[in-house]
């Protein structure tokens, strides 16, 4: 009897807590008007975490990545074993390896985010063994090497 009462009470508390999270009314318009009046809200189009899961675009369209950046990443980091490659999201994951002439092993993740051959289209994250930090300068040097090689590949293709 006491256990059943505890279960009912627990359920009632959970339902009450969830109901309190929802609120009793939708004051979004009032809040937006106040923020707009104060100059803190410029665009009323809101994005939420659920927008990531919505399929508002054409499902047959994939993310486009720059083929020269993709190929240059594979060439520059060819001393590292390729762990995963996803051309649909533009992500290359390389396993731990020591660069030629280097003393420390790194793991690299390359993210090609845009079809343009620009620095903003490329991000490189390096990690040392055991999760040790790698200087941002080292990652920048790898990015520069990939960008330089990508430009060389584009010039060699004659696609200027």
C-alpha cells in the first residue's frame, strides 16, 4: 500500500514538473515585441535544436565539399591511417601517427564544409596521444599545407 502511494506521488510530481516546464500560455509574441523594442531581436525567425532534425530541404541534395581540399587533405596526411571518411558531411578522421621528422604522434580530424576553395572551408583538429593538447599553430600549419596543396591541384587541373 505504501509502495503504491509512493509510486503515485512520484508520478504526480514528475507530471507536475513537466507541466511547469511548459508554462500556462504562449508569451512568445509579447517577449519578441519587448526584445524588438529594445533592439535585441532583429529577426523573428527562430531556430531551435529541432530544426536540425527537420528535413525542409530537398532530401536528394547533399552537402557539397571542395574536391581539391578533400584530395589535398588525403595527400598531406597520407602518413596517417585513414579511420573514417564521409564525403556527405565533409569529414575525414585519421588515426594516430607520427609525422615524418616528428617526435609526437597526432590524431587528425579534417572538416571540409564548403565547395569554395577558401580557408573558411577547412578546419583541422589535432589531438595528441592520451588527449593531450596540440598547439593551434601546429593545426594552422597543417591547414596551410592542405590549402597550398589544394591550390596546386586546382592549377594543375586548369580550373581557375
